[in-house]
C-alpha cells in the first residue's frame, strides 16, 4: 500500500462527524429493556427508589448520547430526552400489546416470561418502538443503529420510520423486512421471510411513500412479498405463503400462490 492510500484513510477519518459507538447505543436500549422487563434479568431485586434511580440514570445516558452525536448538536436535547421519558408509559403500554398478541396467537407461547425472554419477534418490535419514538422526536442516526442492532440479533429488519400499530405478532420472523414508509395497522400477524418493500429503489423517491399499507387484522404468511407505496392490503385479509403482490386487495381477501406439483419417481418406488 502506498502513501496516497494512507492519506485517503486519514482524510476520511478527519471528516467523520462524531457519533457514539453502535455498542454504546445498543447497550443503552438493552438496559432500558431490562428495566422495563426485569424478566430479562437473572434475579432483579429493585426497590421503588432504585427503579427511579435507574430511570434517571438512563435519562442522563441518553442525553450524553445525543450530545455526543454531531448531527444532534443543533437540537434541544434536554427537551427530546424529557419528552421521550414522559412518553415511556405509553410506549410500554404498546409493547405490552405485542406480548398479548403473541400469547393470544401462538399456541406454543406458555407465559409472558417466555415471550419476553426468548421471542425474537418481541425483541425486534420493542427495539423498533424505541427507535421510532426517537425518530419522531427528530433524532437522526441513532434510531437506525438501534433497529440494525435488532436486525443483527434477530434477523428481523424493521426500518424505524415504518408506522406500526398495536398488537403486532411477528412469528419466527427470520428474514422479515419492513421498509421505511410501510404502514401497518392493529392486530397484524407476520411470519418469517415476509417482505414489505418498494417496487423501485430510485434515490429520487426518498421522500415518497414507497412501501405498502397493511390494514387491521391481516395475516401474512411466510415468504410473501408485498411491494409498492400504493399497494393496500385490506382489513381481515389473509396473504398466503410465497405470494408476490404489487396491487391492492380489498378487505376480507384471501390471496394464495398455487404452484404445480411435480412428481419425481425413483428406483425405490417403481
């Protein structure tokens, strides 16, 4: 490698706008999750005063993260932090609806403890809800880092800009993709490998609605791909596995993929 290459890296380094490490940001969110859901800990034993102290500590840590982020320097970070924690009871309520959706919808789910401790869908949707709240407050970069942490841990990719209702049940979830401008209603069930994506990824479309809208009480089975900002899946619809959908369907629809069956004979069954 020559000196020009080293100089290129050096100049790039000098132009980077400071942001806390991804690990610091993820650890803050996971500490918040552990406080909201002590089931995640080995043997929590917090008094009321200690719980209050822990929340105050998390408030201070969030303020440090925002103040350390170059892109946030023009914001009133104190107001953002206060607003986030003032809204935490409502955020917690929404997270609890997701637990209820899993308990109600999954015969294998035996308890809240099991859902909180072991279900990747619950972790992914919870970190999304934290990230989405911060994004709505105008916080840049950090929300995307949070949802990408969830993606790396669970295999579930939810953009923090998506608008997702309550009682959302992500079953298994690996390979699930929910794009930035997706709108999802209440009581929606999503299986693994579902893509709620864009028909086009041209850069000029960055400020337009590129991803579909899913209305209330919809079930989308494994491997289905639903694309396009004008595509609406009507309420109470069922989208079957491996369906490719780029047009709207009315409420109460059932859409399924019908493939031909190929029979292969072997020497053993002749």
